[in-house]
C-alpha cells in the first residue's frame, strides 16, 4: 500500500488511517464533526496526496487536452484553473479532473486517485511526440488548505495566496510550490503541490499558523453539503455529465471524446437524472439505498449526516427523470420521507 510523504506526521498527530484507492490515508484526527466544523468556521489542512497529478507540456498539449476533456481549456489563460471531465465514447464519466494552466502549453492535470493510472495512460497513449507526460504523484505531496481563514494562513506561510481558480508559484523552506485556489469543501482556500521532502515542514507551518489537521471523513461531509459529486458514487462510466446535472462542464463548441453521444442524449432526452434531498427525520441515507418518487425509482449515490444541518442529506438518480418536491428512501425496510432540494444543501434546513 502506498503512503503519503506526510504519513509519519499524520501518525504523530493522531491520525486514524484507512485504505483509500490503495493509499493509507488519514480518515480523521480529532473527529469528523469537529474537523468539519473547523473548516466551516476557521481553517483545516488536509493531506490529499493520494490524488493524482501529472505535468503535461510541450507544443500540442492544449490540443491534446481539448480532445480528451469536455470543457474548453483554451478559454482559460495561464495562471487559471478549470474543472472538467474525461469521457468515454458513450459520454460516461471516466473521471472528473482539475486542470491548472501554467503557460500556453504547460499544465498540471489533477485526476482522482482511483483513476490516476487510467488517465495518465490515456494521455500518454494519445500524446504526440512533442508533448511530455510527467507523473508527479510519488515525488510530491498535495495539501489542501480550506476554510474562511485559509487565505490568511496561506499568505502567512507562503507570502502569497491564490485567488479562486487562480494558480500561483511560491516557495517554502527552499522548496518550490504550485498553489491553486481550488478545493472540495465549498470554502475559500487552495491546494498546494510541494516536493515530498518539503511537505512535513510546510504542513507544520500551516498548523502553526492556525490550521487544524483534518481527514478524508470531514472532506466527504464537506463536499456533500455543497452537492459536489464523488467519482465512483455520483459519477461513473455509465453516467453522463448531463444526467449528473453538470452540463455547464461541457463546451459544445469543440470536438472531444464523447461529444456525439452527449449530443444524441441532449436531443433524445435523459433516462435518469440526479436529485438531491434532505431527510425529514433523523434517519441517514447511505450509498446504494433504494430511492423512489412519483413513479420514478433509483438508488442513493451519496448519503451522510450533515453537521451543518444536523440531519441526513443525500443525492441519487431517479429513472425516469422527475421534477419532484418529495422523495422516499428505503432504510432498513422502511420507506422514509425526504425533501428534494437544489444543492448546495447549506441553508436548506
């Protein structure tokens, strides 16, 4: 099993570890709810080194991204980041990805950890001789700094901070850092790539500046409260961006793998659609639970307890798609009422 460059520091800080896509990663330190609340109110720091990252550079790199990803990376200038997706020929989501554009044909590409090898191989197979694909997961660490106080914490430690979906270069203790104003919590902050050797000192400095060590458990409750999808649950190769309510990620004005299938689906209509819901009682919906509403049925994709609302929330797919105000989730043999909402969930209590 792979380990993060921050493994020893995480253990020193009291981490409880889990296997996450073949990596031994911290699921929690003090506790999921306490860490969740720290990010919502102040600042948390996450070790997310299990996530993928590789550099793509050379003449033709932009054209390659345009072909393999559904958003239009040519629309962003150097120093900006973009959310996008890699699709299969049927329009299904192979992975959802963040791209950091450093220069005209110089990028960092950040896929999910579970799909890292697949995406690197896909780019490597399609890359012309002028484009270099350089894997960077095993010689760097990736740290996320999230929360209302995160920009101040980053500025204190780095002397600078990235704006929302902006990318900057900085340094700490002699180690170069690439930082982007991206994240998975809905809060302000950023994600920082640093050489593996510099990761422990950087993280200690972030903690000394006021950040709280947080694990992947809180990261999941934070992202769900915002309605952010998780690949493998809310997104997969049998689900398209249109079905997931993410058509805004698709740029129709350029050719990419899966475009024709998406166009047919848009013309013919969807057979399923994502719905978000808040449980009416104290019950909590979980991944895989049956879901129904007004003649439509399906399953829960993501479900958990929301510390912000104090009740269960979730997302799932209904087929055929239905515009509903109420849904039901089968929990331990009982159909339980829930209220359909538009994410994010916060403020929907």
